[in-house]
C-alpha cells in the first residue's frame, strides 16, 4: 500500500475509533455496565462540558460529548469517508485557505449568539453548525497530513545519505 | 541554502499558550469547544515558526505536523503542572462554579427537591476533588498532541506559501 493511502487509512480508522468511543458510554450504560461507561466518559471530560441538557441521548443516556462536539466529530468521520470519492488520495490537493474559515463562521456565530442571547441556541443549530465545520475539516486536514507524512518519511530516508556525507567529510 | 530554524522554541511558545488556556479556571472552558485552546496553540506554534523562517525557505506541511504535535506535548506538560499549582493555591474553583450553576438550573426546573440527597452530596464532593487524576493526565498526554497536530496543520494551511509564488531567492553573501 502506498504511503498516502496508508496515511489516509490511519486517519479514517482513527476518526472511526474516536466516534465509536463517543457512542460507547450510552451503549455500555444501557447494558448495565455503568462503571465502564463512566470511565470512557471521563476521558472526554477535559475536552467537553458534557452537560446532559446539551447532549444527544442514545438509549436514554447522553453521548460522551455534547451535541456540537458530537456533530463535529461524526461529520469529520463522514467527511473522511467521503474524501476518496471527491479527491484523489494519491495526489493531495490543498483547498483555498478561506474554506475552513467560512466553515467555522456558523459555529462561531452560534456560540456568540448563544452567549449574547441574540437567538436561542437549540440542538438543531448546534448540530448543523458543528456538522458543517466537521464535514469541511477533513478536506483541509487530510491533504496536509498526507503531504506532511510523505515529506517526513522521504526526509528520514535521505538522512543516512547526509550522515554518510558527514562521515566522509570528516 | 540557509538551514531551517529550530522548531523547539516556537513549539514551546505554542505549548505555553495551550498550557495556560488549559489550566486557568474559566478560561479553560474554551477547550469545551473541541479543544479550541489546543488547536489555537498548535496554530500559534506555526505562526511563530513562520516569522523565524527565512524568505528563501517555504513552510511545509511536515513543519505543521511537527510543530503542532510538539506544541501539544509541551502544552500537556505545562498545563498539568499549572493545573496542579492552581489547585494547590485556590482549589477547584471552576468545578465548584460548574456544580453551583447546575444546581441553579435544577432548582429553576424544579427537580432539585426530587433529587436524592446522596446524589447532591456526590456532586458537591466531586467539585472539591483535584482536577488532576490518572485519567486526566493520560488523556492530556494523548489528546493535546493530537489536537495540537490538527492545529499545526490548520496553521500550515493558513500560512502556506501561495500557489505559483516561488520562495524568494537567497541573498548572495559577500565573498
């Protein structure tokens, strides 16, 4: 398997595993495995407020992170799966730099509007604004990650040549 | 060909940003939005590095990966140290405020009276606990480099050289 494909596969598997972890706490709680559910949920405590009233419920239990974070992560995974359909994995194309900023605008507006009380922040606004950002993010991150990994690997292959040169110079 | 500058210092600056945002009570709520503070630190590491980079050398995506991950690692260590220090000095103020806010919400919804006293006691006890435990330490050491790396890649996408514009030629040195 080529290095770009391998990098893509690692990102896709990582994003999938991350999303599976989000769903595990409600699933485990539903199966009466409260201790394991609590342990996994606590892993996400430093990165999300986990307020129950702002979370998506599965089997009557909240997911590991809030609705906005859930939307971002699940949409990121969906975008990662969509990536090879829209772009070529072997030849990464960087999108224009404004793409990510535009995708971030609804999230920022939703958060600010909620803080300032301009409009009621609902589950729907959280999910849609988060999902838009999450769906766009892989198209920015994956090509940069593939390009970067290829650069790092090719550089590490070149290192012994440099070392040899250094030795012969000495 | 000039050599690329060291990545250590820009990554450390990014790590300090991550650590400070993650440790200061209430400011660390920024991380509740998909680790925005960690992403920002990774981005800033690339920003600082870009400033040190000679015009002849282009910023590469591998720079973004290395800077972001390193900033995240520094940020996790600095953040854990500062979190412990702040807890020793003033206790878990953010935890207490969070529980108080939750109690107010439950009270306004009229469900506080229906809650078992043991549940309320447990919530109050958890607010007194140190935010540092094995899970938070392991979690920070995994999550911060990961999200820092993503921030570094975003930083690269924003600060990458424009397509079709070749890097400036190195200035000739006097013989």
